[in-house]
């Protein structure tokens, strides 16, 4: 399966609890932290919900 690299570039301060939980569920721990995930419908749905806080790169 294809993979994507997800990097947090904006803070979760003043964001909703749901957005903070989504970023944490993606495995991102702090600003400028990156994780590599396989492309699944669940991951892509999470990415869509916090698109304004992250950058997504295809690997």
C-alpha cells in the first residue's frame, strides 16, 4: 500500500478537543513532528479533518 508522511505545522492551541484528539490519534506528539502512515480510508478521513494543521507528502 502507498504511504504518506504527515507533519504538524500549526499548533493545536485554541483548537477543539476533537481536533486535538485526531492529531494525537495520528501519532503526532508535538509541532514539526512527522509520522509515516499507510493510506487507508480511516487515515485519510482523519487527515481531512485536520488538514489546516498538517502537511501531507506522498512517499
